[in-house]
């Protein structure tokens, strides 16, 4: 599983718990936020973004 797959899986899990009319907007915003946070972590560490790094960021966001 690559970094984008991990983010997509997390966003989908969150979206399934939301009312249908909010899912697309919240999923879009959450995906953008997670991508920004993950890229910031990659930049901070000087390493390319990978699935393990994404999992670390997701732990700080909590269970979907």
C-alpha cells in the first residue's frame, strides 16, 4: 500500500460515518489537510513520503 492509498482508506472510513450530504465536502477537505500534513512531515524529515510516514500522521488524527 502506498502513501496515497493509506490516505484514501482513512478518508473513506471517515466519510462513511458522516451524513451522506456532507461526505464529499468533508472527504475533499480532509484529504487535502492530510496530504499537506504528510508532505510537511516528509519535508521536515528530508525523506520522501511513504506509507509509514502517513500512518504516523494518521495516528495523531485518531481513529476514523
